[in-house]
């Protein structure tokens, strides 16, 4: 027998995703509780049980960030920020047809948002290549260990120009300081 899923509106899952200050998508334990029709305290308990079962503390730190939010009374309450992997790991524990539908909707929303972020990054990289066409070959050659002179000659530039581009690349975070 095949199970027919009544998938939630993809926008509902998308509205439960946010971007961190470093541009990484995440959701919260409250958003998961709301979308899965669970009490937040039960989702918190599920996360804490899950964290106790995971033998890798670095996985926990990277994917389940404990934070606080202000409730309706203005009092701080605990919640977790979940990465794509953190959400997937937690949602695997939820059962039932509705839970499966939300799992699919959330995973599709995460994947779509991550694809948008990658496409945006690629557009920025392309724009930077247009504005500063020497930057990419200088960075790549520097990372390969070439000297200023070895980089400058095939590009038809002076070693001083390579120094200039290396400084620009460092300011942009493309090369280590």
C-alpha cells in the first residue's frame, strides 16, 4: 500500500527558515514545534535527548545552537537554532504521515534556500571577476606558491601590480593575511 502525503504549502516551511549573520540558513526549535504541531517543551526535550545520544560534541555545537528568545511576557526562554543537518537529524525522530510531509517540506525549503545562496555567491564572484579581472589569477597563483615575478610575467603586469592585487585580495578575505 502506498502512502499518499498531503504536502504542506512549501512557503510555510520556507517561512520557518532564517539566515544567520554569516549567511547560513537555520530554523529554530520553536518553528519546528509550530510546524509539526508539537509543544515547544517537547521539542526541546527531544533535542536534549538527541544531543545526549550523539557521541560527537562538535556535531552538536555546529548543528544545535542553544539561544534564548523573549516570550510574550518579555521573559527569556530557551530554544535551539538548527542547521539543515540538525533539523534533519531531529526530524528523523518524528513519525506519522503529517510529520513526513513536514520533513519533506522543510528539506525542500532548506535545499532551495541553499541553492539560492550558492547562486548569489556565484553571481558575486562573476561580478568581482568583471570588476577586477586580475584578482582571481593572482589569488590562484599565489595559493599555488608562485612568486610575484612568476605571476606578473604571463599576465603582462609588473610585480608591483601583483602586490597591489594581493593586498586587495587580503582585504576581501580571498587570501590569508
